[in-house]
């Protein structure tokens, strides 16, 4: 990997391009031909039943070792993303906000955030931040998600409530300044206030030069962040793509309406 | 990189301390019999009580069998194929540091333990032991101003014979076990610490043990006595060159804490562990015990064990004093073909005595890492309490972790709690860190260091960062 970013992103540039992606985990084929193109300045929503492959898609993009890609390709800014290690994908600007962020006992959140932020900065040719400079930076950044600085002193996610974990994810997104952010059910398990804070944070971080893929079950997140495209996944494929009205229709009519499972088979 | 690949990277760990110092040494012939015991004693011009101590121990040792209950496999040790005394040849009396052979000073410089006046570690007094002898002790003068004695065992025998006679063997009797008996017969040098009443030792004390010879065993002996109301913190570090043969290290450490005294004893053990195929490395058979003799006395063992082909050690506390406290905090990391059988013994004698055991074992490669611990509560120990927590972490799928807790209580009013857990290094935790741009080796080392945090927090400040670095070095493929 080069130690700096390629030329700056313009709105409308293709950032992520997924073609006919097939992937399996432990012998089960989960993704069966996903194709998706995401450009700078776009917000995409990915919806679908549990088990339709949404989370798998996000993990394959981020490079989780448990998933094997059997066919297809993912290009990130024209580069073969699948050839990169998970850490290099992150350094290059691909971010995954986890549905269930893991707890890491004994590892200080502050130190973790600093090492992570510096890995990305180094890749972009920016100066690494020392402990003091980083602490100032992170305290400023925490304001975006109204997070208490006391969480810096704790172990990573350890004993955090569901809402606190999600805020910590958005804090990481803010520190890493990704070009493509995939947020896997960041809204689930949040109360109304926390949802508003998280949604506002994501909106603040969404720029004309970045793209966001929101994986969600609920319209309420999409009320706060209006998507340009809504995709519905079923059985490892994108079954239908529309605009925000598609999400509204799903909210009213459910998924059966899309995949026709309520239609009696002849 | 997957966790499997990260584990692969662990298997290329360099050992920074593997060099040999080319120095003329005075060695006696290999082998052990009564004349060798007498010879060692004569070389050190010892008083008769010590010669008798050695001879008694040698006689006992001959009647004893090498223990075979530990979960360790190694070829039989040929005790006649070991050199029992090896000393760098230098001037008879080292009046000052200027008289120490520059090659020796350079050796300790390379090990990161500068002894010369200008470069000394600040606020840490160091006793440097090279094979069988102590070559220098720093800050002696400053310590003496506070009445603290810190010198080699050899000097202590000459200058404070009555203290040595009174306490040597009082915690670990000569016939305590096979290796302790061997040590008692042939021990060479080690450190001696005496802290008088009500004195809080003003600096960290530290002994650095270096094995240099390929055929000499190291049998050091350390004795620390803390009088009423005093306190001291002591740290030992150990390294050895890389040889493809094994060297025997059989040490004995005795601690005595009187009323309201407190001793904190920390170890960072990084003896050469053998190569990636298990060839070479130190056999580390060590007996360490503290006697909490006085009321409210406190002894705390903290160990970070990363080296040695074989580790056999159970630093323990005999809690004789009423309301005395014993603590054991341990991190044992094994890799390649290393074997560790380590833990503690907490023997509760006095009423109200309390003990805490926190053990973290990390096994990777083909290594075997066993925790073995005894909590014994005697009939007089009313209201005694113990809490034990033993956690094991496995890296890869070829390593083994065992836990052998022994709990014996003859006191119905005692409380004993034991918690144990075993986990694999979690693929999800590793992925989480990687997905934040942290490369896999650094991620593994971050996870391991997080796993050990409770124990590292117990180390003296100056060494906690060192221990963290040492662990990272052991885990990373990079040259340090």
C-alpha cells in the first residue's frame, strides 16, 4: 500500500463497486451474486429480513477471515479490495460500524482509539498524534456523539451499555474519517434520544466526498438520514432497488410484499 | 492476516539477549560430590556453619528423588555433567566499580542494565550476578545511609554472618525439595537484603542474573529480611545466551517479613527459551517462599515468566502472623516448545490471614502451560480468606493449558473462592482491532497485554512498561 491517499475524491466518483459477489461461511453459501455501486456523496440503505446476508456483506467488505469469497469482486476506488488485509482496508478508508461491538478487557479505550487513529493518519501521510495531542483531538471529537470523556479511561466497550457501544463506534468513525462507512444496524437497541444523537453524528460525518451504507430494519433511522437509494436483500442477492419511498412501502407492507412469499405457490 | 497467520508470526520471535561474553573464567571440573561442596565453600572462604549447612544439604539431596509430578517432559538431567562453580576471572577484591572487568560492565550495558556511576538507572539499586558470582552492586552507599543492607550473598556471609545464620534455610529448609536441597549444597551467589525496623527502603532494589557459560548451572540464593514496620520492593531480571544445550538454574529465594513489614518481590524472567524446535534453553527449577512471620505482615509476589525451556516454580507464602497477607500475581507466556508448570502455595496458619492469587497463562505454538496452586488453611486460621482467579489464553490450536488447583481446609470458618477460565484468543476481538487499522501482530499483542493488565498493574512503575514491551517482543516477529 502506498503511504498516502491517491488523488482527492470528487462527488460522483465511484468509491465502492461490488460485482456478482458470492461468499460462504462454514460451507454455507450466504451471498449469491451481490452487485452494488456506491459513489461519493451517496447514502445507501440496505434492508431485508434477518439472515438475508446484509451483515455478511458488510463483514466481507471489511475482510472478516471467517468468510470466503468464491466468486465476484469488490473494487474500492478502482483497487482490488479483496486483496487487502482487514487493517489495510481500514487504513485506506473503509469503515465498518459493528452491530455487536466486542468488549476487549484490559485494553484502554483511549490507547486503542489513538493507535487506530494514527494508523489511518499514517496512511494518509498525516503526522501521528502523541498522547497529549490525541487526547485533545478525541475530546473534541466526542462532542459529535455527546459522549462522556470518562469512557476514554475504560477498557474498550467493556461494561458499556448498548447505546454507549454504538456511540463509541461512531466516535471511531469520526476519528478514522472513512470514505466509505458501512453501519451495520447502528440504530438497533437505541432509545429515541440515543438514536437522534447517533443519527446526527452520522449526518455530521457525511460529506459530499464520502459515502454511507446504512444497514437497518427501521424507517426511523431513515427519517433522520434520507437515503438516496434503498436496496432490499433476500437470500444473498439484492432483489430490488429504489429510493426512499421503497423503504416507506416496506415499513407499511413488510418484506413479503417484495419477495412474494405471501403469494401462494402454484 | 488471520489469527492463524498472526500465530505463525509469533514463531519467529528473536531473542535479544542471546550473545555470549568472551571472558576468561575460573571453572571447576564437572560433577558433584562432597569434595565439590567443600571446594565451593573453601573458594568463598566461608565460616564453618555454612560448610555444615552445605554438607547436610548434600547428604539429604543424595537421598532424594527428582520430583516427577509436574506436567513437564524433559530428558533426565545428568547432575555429573554440570559445572557447579564458574566465575569470571578478576581481581580478588573489587574495591570499586573501576576494578570490574570492562567486558563485564559492557555485558550489562548491552543487557540494558548500566552499572557505571554516570549511566545508572535512577532510583533503582542493582546487584549484577554473572554465572556464579556477584560482580557489582550499585547505590550501596546511599542505601547504607538509611541502614538498608543490599549486597551479594557472598559479602553478606562475611559482613553479616549472624543474620545469615539466623535466617538462611529458615523459610525453605534444606530438605524442602530435591532442587532446594541441591541449591543448599552448592549455591554460589545471589542477593541479600536487610531492612531495619521502621525503614521504608528509599529505592527499588533489583538483581540481574546472567548465565554466560554453556555447561555451568546457576544456583543463586537470595534472602530478604524486613524488620518490624519496614517495607521494600525488589525486582529480579534474568537472561542467558542462546546455546543448543540446556543449562540448569536452580535458585532458592527466602523472604521474611516481621510485624507490619511488607515485601514486594517482582520477577521478570526471560531466560533463553530454546529455539523454535525446542532445542536448548534454560531448565528453571526454582523454590521461592516468603514467611509472613509477624502480625499484619505482607508479602506480594509478582512474576512475568516469558523465558526458559522449562519453568518449575511456585512462589508461595506461609501466613503465620495474625492478619498477615499473601499475594501472587503471575503472567506466564509460553511459545514454541516451552513448558511451564507454575503457580503458588498459600499456607494459612495465622487467624485472619488473607491471600489473593491472580494467574494469567498464555500458551502459543506447541507449548504447555500449567497453573498449579495450593491453598492450605490450617486449624488455627480462623476467619482466613483466599481468593483465586486463574485464566488461561490459548493462541493457535497446538498449545495446551492446564489448571491444577489444590484446596485443603481444616478450618470451618475460612472462606476460599476459586475462579478459572480458559479462552482462545478471540477471532472477533482480533478482527475488531484489525478493522480499525491495527495490524494483526500489534492486535494480538494488544489483546494479550489487555489479558494481563491486572497483573501488570502490580509491577513497580519502572518495570510495568518493560514487561509490556517484553511481552510484545515475545509476540512480534520484528527485531526489537
